[in-house]
C-alpha cells in the first residue's frame, strides 16, 4: 500500500509539473505574440514620428529666412495629432494615457508650453529608439522563420546564396544548413525572451512623456468625464423609457386585444361558429401586429443589420428607406465596437428623420470615415436650415447618445441652410 501511495503521489507531481510547464509555455508564447504586435503597431507611429522630426529640422533650418515661421503652426498641429494617435494606441494595448489640456499651436505660446516640450522629447525618442525597436519587432520573427526552415530548402537555393539572414556565410553541406537552423532557434529564443521587454521599452517614452504631467490641472478632464457619465446614464434612462412606452402603448394593447378576442371566440364557438371564426381572424391579425411591433422594438435596441452587413450596409439601408434622396459615402475598413456602430446608426437614422420632417431639403448626404481610431460622421442637407437643439428637433437625444461614448457633436445650421451635423466617436468605446 505504501508503494502504491508513493507511486500515485509521484504521478500526481509529474502531472502537476506537466500542467505547469504547458501553462508557462502558453503564457510565454502569448506574451511574445502580443509584444510583436505592439512593436509592429509602434513601428507605424515611429515612422510617422521620423517624418515629423524631419519636418522639424526643415522648419528650423528655414526659420532663418522666415519660411520656417510660416510652417511652424502646421508642424505643431501635426505633432499634437501624432501624439494623440500614440496615446490612443497605447491605451488600446494597456492602461489609458490621460491626455493633458490641448496644447497651443501658436509658435510663441508653444515655446513655453510644457506639454509641447514633452511631446517634442517623445518625438525624438520615438523616431530613433522606437523606430529601431519596431524594425527589430518585424525583422526578428522573419529571420527566425527563414533561418529555422533553412534545412528544408537549402538544396534548392543557388550555390552562392547567403545562408543566414544576417548576410554572412554560405551552406554547402548538411552541417552548414543545421548551423543556420541553430541560428534561427537563437532568434526564436531572443523573441521569446526579449520581445516583451522591447515592447515595454518602446512604449515607455509615450507613457512617461505624453501623459498629463504633474503640472497639469486635470479638473477639466474630471469634469468632462463626470458629464460624460451623466450623459450615459441619461441616455440609458431615456432609452428605457422609450422601450417601455413602445411596449406599453403598442404591443401590450395588442396582446390584451388578442386575449379579449380569444375569450369572445371561445364563448361563441357553441352558439355561432361562423361568428367565432371571424373573431379568431381578428385575433390572429392583432397577434401578427403585436409581433411586428415587437420586432420593431427589438430592431430599435440593436438593429440586426449591423451584425449582418456592417455599418456600411446598415447606413445604405437607411438611405434607401429615407423620404429624402440620400447619398452615402462610407470608408470604414475595420469594424468598430458594437456600441459605437449602434450609436452611429441611430444618429444617422434620427438625422434623416429630422431632415424629412423639418428641413424641406431635396437631398441629403451621409459621410462616414475611420481615421486614427476615430469614427467621423457627417450628415448634410440642402434644406432651409435654422435647426434649433431646444426646439424638439431630436438633436438633444443625438447629443446625449454621442456624449455617452465620450464623443463630440457639432451642428452648423444657419438660416437658409445648409445644415451640417458632424459627429466624432472613438472606435473602441
């Protein structure tokens, strides 16, 4: 019995070690894969940072003759936009990088602005070290695959072809090919061991320099987030009230009517079968209407067309059913979060309804663009203009929906038209 217990304990310990080893291997592979993805995504912003850094050099050199002074505002806008893009990239792959107050774009104010100086320091580090790390994040896995698989194809390669990915050595025998494969294994070990550290090193300047510094007053951001939270709660409560009204005033009355008609038909079956059959037809019609209203309410919560056809197909459907001729221009190559797509759908639906009711327009245009992690919507009509957010035009509901996702709404509607509605939403909200 003692020997059996010892053997069982040994088997349990071996099984536990095997399980722990598998978990460690899986965890290491996942961390390396995530690190390579982060390095590759950082390569894109690093390349843009290099271009902006070259722009800075040209601006500084030409500043002596006055041309650089004219280029400075555009350069500052490009710098701030690139820094914002890096903040969003880092936020998607880790803790959010809280942005400071919008920095100035005028040269004199920018020279003394701490946020601009921090962004310039980040620009230099990301355009140099960040670019190098990003290139390594792309080159190392390619080299690992090439060198590890070299024994599989070395005989088919030309005689004088360089054997290794580093550009040295040739292979004339199996030992040479196996030596190249060992080099590929070394690349793999470097990726697994150093990849996460390289990703952290690439992201560190952005997390340190692009976040709000100790001198930044975050009270405005806190107030903005508080207002956003309140708008989200208001939008949620408004949506619940709308659904409750739709169910109470429409569907519930239909169901009550079906119940009354079925009771009447049951009492009429024995006395007047023909009359009972007529009542049953009315009950069936009421049940079909209740079912149609239920489907309408369900579609208003989250339209199935978004899941089936995406945002482009859903907006095309709205344009096809619009009372005012509508042209759609959608350039959203990647799917956004479901809540963002639903908000965009309802914004366009409400805007087209307002155009049909109030504007007297002959044509409307809906434009959707995905740029830098943001979804940009624009709805324009050639109507009479003068849209008033306090006049029951539905703009208040649109603003609440947009604010619930930390987005922005801008409305331009001068008397005589045209009316333009612009919405900016974060794609990953």
